[in-house]
């Protein structure tokens, strides 16, 4: 049986990346120097996440310079030494490098919103917006068919509010792809 390790009170990103974990296999993010455990996802959340990953992967096969990542590590520019976030999905067009933990220059970051992670998700969006390479930030709801999309304009500005989409296509400018919401929710109880 693996013994639980005592959680450190405060960590930098460097400490976090060197930390061996709690001994129980719990996944953590680092938020302002403090560890935050990541709860396991519901089946619906997991299905949506896999659908998103599959759809984006299929699209990116035609764009070999970019690639999709599950649970990519992201270091925001605000309080960078103390924050390491882990979105559900991301896309980067930077080359793959052996041993790289953090996503290099992500262009798209995606979170699946669940009832238990609402505050954390919107807090993460503000952090993702600090990354100069990010062009799109997408939140996909897991309790109803809805997507919220922020797209940075050509001058590098973010809109004050997301575009809310309840049906049809979600235009992801960063990867030149129109994501079909019906396909995102396929196999879930939300599609009748």
C-alpha cells in the first residue's frame, strides 16, 4: 500500500514539477503556490472531452504542424512562478520536444464545465488569456448543450464576454475549424 505524503504548504512551479506527488495518484494543479486537487470527471464530462479530442485530432491530421494535447500543462503569465494550470484539452503548433511538461505556445485551450468546477474554470480562463499565443478559449458545458467561446481579435484583444453557442457550429479561428456541437455531445444523455 502506498503511503500518503504530507502536502507542502506552498510551492513554486519548479517545486511542483519536481514534486513526486501525494503517493495516492491524485492529480493536482498549482494555484497561487497552493496545490489544488483535481476531482475525477463524470462520465458525461469524459465523453465530451474524448469527443472534443477526437474531432480536433481528425481536423488536425490535415494540418500536421499543429497537434492536440490532453491535459496540457500551462503556465500563465500572471504570478507565473506560482501557477501551473491543466486544462482539459489544448492545441499547440510548436514542435514536440522530449520530456516537455508544459504546452509550448498553445493556440487553443478548452475546459469542460461541470457543476463542481465553475469558479475554478472561469478563474482559469482569466489565466489562459494572459498567454500571448492563445487565440481561442472554449468552455463546453457538461450539464446542457452550450459552448462559450472567447476569440482574441487581430489586435490581440479579448472580448469582454464570450460568444454563447447552443447549437450548430463553433468557429475555432486558431485552428481554422468549425466544431459541430452535436458531435461534441454525441453519446451523452444530453442528445436525445
